[in-house]
């Protein structure tokens, strides 16, 4: 009987085929990595571009708010006797909810000496009575060692939260007093150190900016002249979150969040 042949067969892959398979895998992996890297690089480039666009939009928005502040200063510079009704009409014409949606409050504070405190206190109380708001318990009175006071007399929009600040002496605290004096002497915007006033709602991160106002019939080229011509300051408070969210609402990258 002839011997049985073995049933185990060993298939040997030719060297050329093995080399080709390895080369194919290597090239495929390299192409995949290159493609993934290119896609990632493109995504990073687009993200950086959109982030720069958002940054520019935020800077533009802040610039528009400082322009509003300078416009308010111009109002009182041209007419120091601007009334509360005239100030309200001016604010209404700005249509801040549509044109400057981040702005929460706008106000004017008058600068007076010790002898002017009684009149400015009476003016603030009259406005509070007009809106049916309770008057503050204490009255403004001279403080030894102080010769200037900056008191809030106009505020818009008129809400219980904002009206409650009428008659507030912005220079009551020494740090704020020094900041206000520096702003007055240099005719610059003060962006910190002032009490925040916000409209109703859970507002967070509200930034206040103030700008000095000088009489139009007096020179204001030197520190001494500016001190003599100074009549008060205008201020705005705007919600940083609301402003930034308005800029980033259309951030066009799916699955990406940008936090500032």
C-alpha cells in the first residue's frame, strides 16, 4: 500500500507580495496621518481666524460704548443745565436695546462743593418722589477735609434698582475719589473703581465706565483749567457677558465652545 500523503499544507507568501502588503499599509497609514494632520491644521487655522474676528468684534463693540459715553459728555458740555427730562429724551433716541444691547444703565453725576450739597440732595429726593420711590434716610452733609462731591442726579432707564442710586456720592470712598480726580485731571475714561448699577435680572460681570464733563465756556487745556471747568461726570454700565455672548452667538464651528 502506498504511503499516505500529509494533509498539512504550508502556504508560503512570496516575498514580493509581503513587501507589497507592508508597503501598502505603510503608505496608507502615512496618507491617513497626513490627511488627519492637514484637517486638524485647517481646523486650527479656521478657529484662530474666527477667534481673531470675535476679538475684533468685541473691541469694536467696546469702542462704540466709549463713543456713547463721549456723546453723553458732549450733551452736558454743550448744555450744563440739561434737565432730567432732556437727558431721558437723549437716552431714548439712542435706542440702546437695539443699537447698544450690552448697556444696562446710563447716568450723570454733578460735582458740587460743600455749599452745594443741600441743593443736589433736594434735587435727588425730588426725582425719587416723582417716581414714587422712598427717599434715603440720611441727607448729604459736608465731610471734614473734603471740598468736592460728585452726586448722581440723573439715571436711565428709571427702574427701582437704578433709581435707588440717586443721591449717591461717588466720592464717598477714598479710592474712588482718587480715581475720579485722576480722570478729571487727565480728561480720561475711568473704567474701574465706581459702583456698578444694573437693571433687574441676574447680571454678572458688569463694567462701569465714567468720563469727566467740563464747561464749554471755560478752557480745559491744563490740569488747573480742567479742575476749574469740571462740572461732573457721565457714566455707563454694561454687561460684559451679554456683550460677548452677542458677538459669539454665531460662532460657526460645530462642537466648539469659546470662553473668554
